[in-house]
């Protein structure tokens, strides 16, 4: 999934790619996990769309990744439109400006 997202954003720029689980914990309770992203790509030099959040699925249900990514964003109170979440095969990703 990371390679696909880098291909569609093919420009000569710096990226930080995290192709592994990213655990998000509650701020005041380090023992309580809120959610987990399957990967992240950061474009530190961009003015917008600096972040790509990834959700990967190894299943035949192609809508599952998109649904789960949306649920995680809602849980973290990150604003988004459902159309912002894109799907590639069984995986999902979303570009986000921070």
C-alpha cells in the first residue's frame, strides 16, 4: 500500500514512511490504546496534504478497510469527508492536511 501511495504522489520530495503499526494511546492513560493505523506517510515539506494514513486488509471484503479507517478517524475526532477516504484493492488511505 505504501508503494502505491508513493507512486500516485510521485514528486521529487522528502518523505518519512512508516510501514508498520502506529499505536495511538489516550493522552492521560498510556495503558489504554485508542486505535492503530497500519502505516503512515509524512511529507514534511508540503503546505497541504502532508499526511497519508493507511489501513491495510488481507480479506476479500474490499469495503472493510475504508470503513475501519473512517471509524478510527471518528474515534480520534479527526474531521474528514467519507469521499476523502480512497480505496486501492482491499486497502484504504486518506490524505490529510495538518
